[in-house]
């Protein structure tokens, strides 16, 4: 092929289109490699149609948010539901009723992943501490943080102090022990089923080990707190 034909070939429309497509693919590949954290932001809970807000819960983008961001998103949904109009309520009911198959499984898995991530995040911070005093203080703060979060999400703050919240949780833990829940075979089976279904199915071996250390530490802290 002589120089004239090569120049004509390079100027052809087909080659220009191919070059443009190739450039887009290269840019996209580079962007994928260097910016894997990019994801769709959560919709505005109070300005977005109900089905749009709820459908975000069953996306992979939801999992890419931090634990705090996911919990805040759920809190916002609970607050919106508490003030929901009749039309929005009907739409929400229809959304959940129509959620079947892979979409329903994804929603359930996302809930499991959030619960796992919440405990793994706490476990990682707990296990990094050096002294027993630091660990006890961390557990106390962690418990109070999420109890207060639950109260705020439902719009029913108790007004209790941190000490009162911890005392109430400790009393409940001791009450459970006094009822023999510790050695109840049915309860033990339920715990194992929960672990296999809701923890092991979404957690890595390392994460399972972290949770396995953090969970009993929380329980022992509640049982051993002075009245």
C-alpha cells in the first residue's frame, strides 16, 4: 500500500469512528482502574419517589457507603415512613410486595452485610486497643451510640443518661442469664442458625474471627458491669 493510499485510509470515516471508540474504551478502563470507589450517591430521601428511595437499598451502591452513611439512610427512611401520606404508603407496600427473586435476595443480603459491617467496624477498633480499661470504655460508648441511634431513628428518644442506658442493658443481660438462656439448647441452635445464615454467608474468615471476639466481649462487659 503506497503512501497516498495509507493517508486516505487514515482519513476514512470508519477509521475515525474506530479511533474515537478506542479512545473512549481506554479512558473508561483507566477510570475503572484508578477510581473504583465511584458509585451512585443515595437519593434524597424526602424529595425522591418512595420506590426510588427503597430500590436504592437493594443496590450494590448502597453497600459502598460507610456504615454510618447506610445507617443514616435507613434512619431517614424510617422518619419518612412515620410521616408518610396514604399514597406513599400504598406505593411502599406495592414496592415490597413486588420485590421477588434476585432483587429480594439482594435486599436481604444488603441487610446482612450492613449488620456484619457494623460489628466488624466496632470489632476492628476494639481489637486495636491495648488495655482492658480502654476496651471496656469503648464497648460502653459503642453500645450507647447505637442504642441512641435506634431511639432517634424511631423518633422516640428515651432521655436516659449513658449510665442509665448501660444499666438497663446490663440488667437485661443478667435477666437472660437468670432465665437459663445461656444453656438453652433451642437458643443455642438459633444462634448457630443466625451465624450461618446472616454472618458466615456474607463475612470473610477474618471478619468472622473479629466478630467472634467482639460479640462475647460485649456480653461479658454487660454482665460484669457493677450495678
